[in-house]
C-alpha cells in the first residue's frame, strides 16, 4: 500500500473550491476525495492518466488531481487538487443567487 502526501498548494486549492461550493457540491467533493484516496492508496501507478514520467492526473467529478508516484518509496505526492473552473463559475453564480 502507498502513503499519500499533500503539498500545501493542493490543500489550499481544494479549500478555495470548498469555500465557494454549495452543500450539494461539497457532498460531491467529499465523495470524490474519498474515491481518489482509495485509488491512490491501492494502485496509483494505474490511476488516472500518465503525463511526464512518474506524474499522473486523475479527473473525478468535480475534482482534478495531479500527483507524482514514487514506486521506490511507495509514496504518492499530491501536488494539485482543484475544483475545475466551470464548476467554480457555477458555484459563484449559485452563491450570488443567479440561476
């Protein structure tokens, strides 16, 4: 099993998305985080799509997660987690009362 580490940037980006989300989107974010963590703990080298060597991206609505897999140390470094901009726009409209 792999060990997950989050950079502060990833946590900050996720927090930003969470703060502007309505309760429905927050539930979706929570569910996505749990599923992403489950996949990364078990087989991160097969999760998502490959990018540069050792770097991968996983898209699981409503999140996009970028991460680096180190198979020598069984570590996954999550360096970016975000709510995509289209979702952010929808949340901002909802919080402003625009439908």
